[in-house]
C-alpha cells in the first residue's frame, strides 16, 4: 500500500496537477490546494450558512479505481492516488499513516494494517507509532460526485459513489482501523 501520485490545484479547475510532494496541514488540508480550509471550500457548498466543517480537505482515490475507468491521476480532483488500498472498504475514522518506505535492512516486511494488538507482521512493533514526523489522514466519508464529473466524461458520476507532514510519491501507507469498530462511510 503506497502513494502512487499526488496532485493539487490552487484554482477550482476540474483536474489537478501532479506533483512530487504535498504538505498536509492539520485541520486544513493540502497546502496550496483550493480546498484548503477549516470550513467547506467546494463551490457547490459555499452558500450554506453557517459554513459547515470541511470534511473534504484531502481527496483520496485508488489507482485501481482510476484504471478501471480509463482515468489518470489528477483527472477528477483527487489529491492522493493510492495503490493497493481498497479505500471504499475502509470505515469512518480509519487513520491512514503516511510513512517513509522501509529501509532494505528492515525485516520482516512491514504490516499492511495495524490494530489494537499492534502490527500483523508477527512482531510487537506498531508502525503507527513510528515517530511523530509523519502525516496522518482520518477517513471521514465519501465525496458525493457533482454534476461536473459527467461534464468531464459522460456517465462517470454513476461509477463513483491528522497530523502535519509531507507526503511524497512512493511513500507507503499503513492503515489503522478506528477504535470502536467499523462504521460505514457516508457522503460528506
């Protein structure tokens, strides 16, 4: 599980531009991105008073979902394109820890998930505690696709339903399940 591509855009253009790294700011989102903010920044929701909290600060999508639809990273406004994570199967409150790639000397292989019992790789090391200097994103829900997605490509809408830190392409992701059990993702 890793970061495949990162993208951002300072303007509300439909697609975002791929970059080598982004800085995630706690409670705000992606530094330099048009959706950065404590309250909602999506044009379709700016009219709501009072402004709701911004639960769409960091847009995630899997490479596999893009591949199935013939899209490339950044096409549909995502900031982080992941590889090897079934994002739609994650529950609300799941934490994604963005950690540096393992060093060649590290054995055994890093776990794919952590839980309240530590890692699943047979040792007692919990990789979510690998220092304080890594970004963490808490999954809040599914973004309901806006009509613009069908203007980008007809029929596309029907196919889709923290801590400061720098994220780089190729960095691995460790999934930490939320305490209290699984809660299905709803639209935010």
